[in-house]
């Protein structure tokens, strides 16, 4: 089941969902489920999703390399590469602003939730109509 996102609400920092009340993110912490629904709506373009997946992979590789070598620089390089991929996806393919600018924690968590859903086959890298999550 897809959740509807009210564009007017997003302009006023609110998230709406078909089965949940309106959340004003500035004053109310949305549930993870309602934010993830919003997050998926902001990531419909498959090229953007692929870039996000690659970026998250770069971040994880940077973390693994740092743990293996004991050096901190791979973490920063992984984060930089990860955000670069995600921002290219938003600015050039989704044509929207990354949610991380307003909701950094929820966006970070949702990005890795989408990453896990891609690995499980619940979020498609071919066409969002094949998504099995809402």
C-alpha cells in the first residue's frame, strides 16, 4: 500500500500519510514508519536509488576499512563519497532537496533501511512500482 504525500504539507515541514495523522516535524517527532513512507516518496527515481545504494556502500566500505586499518580517514572519505552520490541523485534525477538537510537523523536511518530493503528485494532498483514496502 502506497502512502500519499501531500506536497503542501511538505512545504510547511509536515508529513502526511494515508493512515496516520499530520506530523509537524519541527514540533513533533514522526514515527519511523511515517517518515520512511515520506522517504520512499522522495526516492522514486531508480537512478537516484542506485546512487543512494552505491553511496551507502561507499560509507560502509569506508567504515570497514577504518576498522581494519585503524585509520580514521577512510570513514570521512566514505561519508563524502556517500553524500556526493546521494546529492547527485536528488539534484539531477529526483529534482528535489535531500531530506537530510531538515531531518538528518531520520534520513540517515531511513537511508540504511532502504539499503536493507533493497538487499531483501523489497525496494526495487528497476522500477518503484515493484516495491513491496510502503
